[in-house]
C-alpha cells in the first residue's frame, strides 16, 4: 500500500474549505446587509416596546401558625393573567409578572416581586396584594382567633390590675389604722408587678390594633432602569444570529448553484 495515497484526500478537503471561504467572501455584502438590517430592526422594535420595571418588597406573616410562605405559594398557585385580573383588577393591564420568592431558612417572611409598565402603581399594587391575602377566609379565621385570645388576655389583665389596686388601697388603709403588720408585704415589689401588667396591657392593645395576617416590612425596591426590553442585549443576539444565518444562506446558495450546474 502506498503511504502517500491519502494526500489527495487531504488536498481535496483543503480545496473544499477554501471554496467555502471564497463563497462567503463573495457574498459578504449580502451577509453584511442581513447583519445590519437585523440589528437596526431589533433596535427599533426594542425602543418602541413598552418599558417594564421591577419592584420588590418584603412581607411578613404576623401569626406564625397562620401559614408558611411555601404553603401560601401552593394555595395561590401560578400568577397567570386570569389570576392577576382577579387580584389586581385596576392594574391588570400594567402588570406583566408577579412572583412570590421564598427566603431561605425563614418561616414567616417572603419577598413579593412585581413587574409593571407604570412605576406609579407599585405602592398601590403591593397594598392591594396584602389586602387580598388578609381577606382569604382561612387567614381571616386564624386572625380572628388570635384577636379573641388577645382580647381575653386583656380582660384577665384588667381584672388583675383592678383587684391589685383594690388590695393596695385596703392594705394601705389597714396599715394606717395599724391593723396590718407590714411584714411580708413589699409595696415596691407590689407596684413593680402592677407596672409590669400595665406595660403588658399597652403592648397587647398595640398588638390587637395592628393584628393582621400579613404586613409589608420594607420599602419597595424599584428598579431605576427597565428590566425589559434590553436593546443592547437584543441587538447583540440579533447580530450573532444574523451572521450565522447569513453564512448558512451563503453556503446553501453555493450548494444550490453547484447542484444546478451539475444538472445543466
């Protein structure tokens, strides 16, 4: 066997690759035209497309036994257009996307992300969503049970404070009349106990006043630049794709012309 028998094959491969390159160079104007038109068209379309902005806010579940963020996501499900219209009837035309984002290792906090075409609606959209959550029957029932527990505890504290004040007045009256031995009765400790109850009462009243299922815990973080469209990125992708398409088209036309010559 002649060891040089493979040389013609290598030579033919080199000639074929060179011919392909020559064909690409020959049609470089067409490839460049496709490239330029694609970039200009993509840039123009991107500029006239509506701008989409994104905002994010933190939400806390006040009553821990209420529901977990994961369970909430499962109950609400995917935010499709029908659900967005149901939850945000006033802003459904501006809302493009809504997401509940889990916070790792957190059982009572999550993030709500909304994409809108009008930044002025962000505050109202977040408030509307919190109102929707707090009006879910399951949430309302648990919150009402928590309210009843707080109200009951307040009544108990009122009874204890009232009785303690009566006892204090009676002790003081008996001490003045020397009918009570002050040993075993510490007015300072007694007053501290009543003061602690008063502090707890104030805290319970505040909790009862502010008790809801969900509350916003942070100011919305709104993007200053639109997240969509992204003209530069789209134009770069269009440029790469158009170059590949132009090269493929040039090779295909070369193949087609060769096929026609062979048939002719």
